[in-house]
């Protein structure tokens, strides 16, 4: 597992996959299926793994947090970057940071949470980073969560090494918060898109060059090709590839992003992800049929780019 300090090169070098965590029926971790999923991603060119909302760490008990860290650390190869999440609330994050201090993970990402206000979030992030002794990452979807001035200051002061930007575009398709943040920072190199393939084309206009990817767990090679096209400025090709992810991403938005991806991985036959853990249940009936159809279609696009043996 990569343990060195996070650089802008690390942040932008490759997509950050958001794999689910495979669990047995009793909620315990399924090592075999987690390894199977990670091998699929690794074969698809993935070298950065972020375990957050898709892995249902919102609802991961603190009592099993150490076991989860053992799992994701043990699966990692020496050149792979593994990012655990903390929170979403401050109290849980505070206790998780105490556990992470005994580990070699180079950073962790704070999951989004409400109710908060921006000044309070900035102060809390400073306290958490100080307790960890390393810079953090943060993901948020609401501009009120963290104002531009505070966000930039946290980057400049080394409290944050990266911001995962998840704010939806305005009605006219623009991203004023992102534009202002890039302007204040002077560079987008420490900002990545948190909505993956469905929004990276829009945020790339502001200089963003990387993203976290849920659907890329099903189609890692395809998502890696999208990332490469953006990096060399081939935006027509990037738009073409992004359009292949659109049906599955639309289904995630309509039903629920976490269970659609978790079950999609299983229903497409990539790995048996099992149960999702507390406060989530597997999809059934028509919804499950829709997930299987669109996950399988996305997987077919992935197989279309596999090298001919």
C-alpha cells in the first residue's frame, strides 16, 4: 500500500474507484469476494481505491472499523493507494482518527454530513487533521457546507490534501462555486469531481482532470479510457465514453446510488457483494431487473474494449 505523502500527481494520475464491500449474510466481511472484486479492478488498471459511501461506511460500527481497515490494507498492492473514510459526524470521525493514527494510511476522507455550518466544518477539519497528524480529504455536495474561502485556506494550510467536489451544476449548467474555488487556489490540481462519469465532462471545463468512480467499478477499463481522453484534451472521445455510463448513472440517480452499484456488481456477475449492511437492503422485483439489465449492458461495453487474446 502506498504510504507516502499525497501529491497533485497522485491525485490526478488515475481514477479513484469506489468499490462496495462484500459481506456475508451476517454482515461480516467476505474476504474471497472482496479479493475477487479488487482483482477485477486491478486488471482494469485501477490503482486507487476509496472506501466511503458506496461501501456503506456511513453505517459501519466503530467496533468493526479496525477489521475493515485490516481488510482493505491487506488487499492492497505496494503501488496502490487506499483511502478509508471517516465520519460522517464529528464524534465518529474523532474516534476513527484515533484508530487510523496507528496505521499507515496516508490520508482519509470525511464523508458529507448535515446539519452543520461552514465555519464549524472548517474548525472540525482542522481538529481532525491535527489529531491524525496527516492531511485529510473532504467530500461535500452543498456550497453551504464549506465556503470557498475556508476550503482554500484548508488546502493552503495543509489541513486538506484534496477536495472531492460534489456540488450539482446550476440550472444553466455552470459551476460558480468550482469556478471561484479554482480562481482562489490558482489551480484545480487538488480538486477532483465527486460525481464521476456523469459530470466530469462539465467540470473538466474548469480544469478538473480526475474523479471518483462508482460505475467504473463495473467498467474500470472504460472509465480509465475516459480519464485518459480528458487528460490529453480529446473531449469528443471523452463525451462518447461518458455517454456509455449515462443509462446506469441515471438509474442510480433514480433509485439510489449505493444499492444500485452494490447490487449491480453482483447481478452483473463480477463479484458476490452480498448484503449491504445496516439501513440498506438489496433491491428486488422490477428494480433488481433494471439494475441487472443496465449493469450487464455497461459490462458489455467494458468487454468490448478488452484486448483480443
